C-alpha cells in the first residue's frame, strides 16, 4: 500500500465531497485507480464512500464526466459478490453506484442514492424487461366545472378556459388561475381539479393562494371565497402557499373528520388513501391540525402525523418532504412498499407482490425525470426480482 497514493486519493475525494472538484480532479482520481488496480486502492475509495455518502450537485459537467462514472463503476464492481455466492452479513450497507455508466450519470444528476438491504441472500437472475420504456409523469390535469363538464388541461394553450361564478378561469404557461370578475352573487360555484397518475399541476385559487398538486390528487374548491373562511377539500398530496387574510382563515378539509387550519403559511399535506397515515408538514407560519376533538399546533420544521390520533415530529427534513415539487423523489428511509407506491403514482403502473415482500430500507432523492427502468435497474442490483408486463410490475 502506497501512503502517498492514499493521501492524494483522500485529497481528491474531499474535493469531490465538498462539491468544489473540477473535471481535472475527477480525471486524476480515475487515473490513480487505473494506474493502481490493486484491491487496496479501490477498497480504500469504497470505504470512504461508506463513511461519507456523497451528495453531488444536481447537474454539473464534472459529475457527468466519463472519468467520474468510471470511478463509480470500479467501486460498484468491487462491491458485487460473485454470482451464486451467498452474502451472510445480517445487515449490509451498500452504496448503489449503478450498474452502467448511463444510469450512473442520470442518477448522479439527481443526488446520492443508496439502499440498506436486510438479510441479503445473494444475487438474482436477470429480470424481464418491458417491451417499451415507461416514461416519467408530466404536467397535466382535468378540470371539472360547476355544471359537471370537464376540461383536459394537458394540451390547452394560453387563454380563458371558462367563466365561472365570480371569476374567469385562465390558463397561462401551464398554470391555472382564477381572476375575480367582481363580487360573487348567488350560490357559490365549486370546481374540482384532478391530477391522474403520472401528472402534476399548479394553480392559483381566487384569493391568490398557490397550490402545487402531486400525481393522483383531487382538490375541490369554490370559484370565489365568501363568508368568514376559505375552505377547500383535498385527497392526495399538495403543497400550499396561502395568501394572508387574518379575517378569513384558510382551511383544508381531509376526508370527513380532519382539517388543517391556517392564516397565512406554506405547508404540505400528504393524504393519499393508500398511505397508512396523513402527514402535514409546516415550512413557514403556523397551522393547526384537527381531528374531531383533538388538535395540535405546528411550528415551522414540524410534521403532524395522523392515524388513530395525532402525533408531532420535530426537526423534519422539510426540503425532502416537498422534493416532489422540485422534480425529485424523496426516499427518506422508506420501505419497498412505500417506494413502490410513489412509483405507481408517478409512472401510472400497477404493482403486485408474489410471495414474501423483500425487507429493504431505501434512501435517496433521484430525479422524477428518470424512466421507470432506471430505478428498477438499481433495485435489481440488490437482488429484487420482478417482471414488468406492460404497466403491471410484479415483485417476485
């Protein structure tokens, strides 16, 4: 083992870890590893990754360089057990630096990703692949007007979509907005915007509140806010930036028994029917989450988790919670089942399990612009067997 080589490798790794490395630094590290193919160097680099998981910038020429991809591939190849060799370590921490250079580049652009595999029993045969790639979701929604008629917003151009009681419904640059036309008279009209699976959308409510809708979400709201409160109804996941109006509190209804009450704030609600809990995460301001007679007041950085009762989690990774809004997944120690639920909504697939569900913990924030196969390839490297039949994914 050459101490000078190790010292220089450490210097280069520190530059990369600090996100200040240039293309020449990546190239030098690759050349070091090519000049010294002995196991001691790649093992040292691998050990560094395990001590300090990398969180590379979103989209830099350096992180996409062939030299860096080759470094990661060398580390991954050294980490792979031989075919048919059992891995007997009960809990094994592995950095997934992806099987092929193309996948490495894509996932590096989205940030660090790794899997913790429990009771890993070894490699598995190649999986069956789909005949054609399943593309990621995109912007789009369906608007249901007060008279029950529907408008598909995916392909509409800029301009007026409809005239509703007290407001003009406008579409501009892929966003829906309600422009008040004067004081609303008569019965209040209600609209509903729905994002199917593989769609997301953004709109501005009549009071100026901005709402981002994740996939498979439904928001029901009036075309004008009258009375002493502003009330909307949500199923799914949405991020709100509420326009301040102390005399007219904003309330988000979740089903028949729960509500989030605010004055003016930024928060995220995840209330999918297929998730075991409802999560309300506060970014700014204050909100009160209520369920029947129970209520909790949140401060920024806190999250209310509602199931049978309401509990509060403090010091939550709020940026991770709203990562979907910025085009990233947030796999923050999720199970395989939760991972698959997120994929099912964004890629519009059906997931089926046969046999025992593998026990895994998945972490990372890959981009939501990846094809489904890119994510499945990463899982395959950790022994997950699957079949992809059209839009049906079967975990074997």
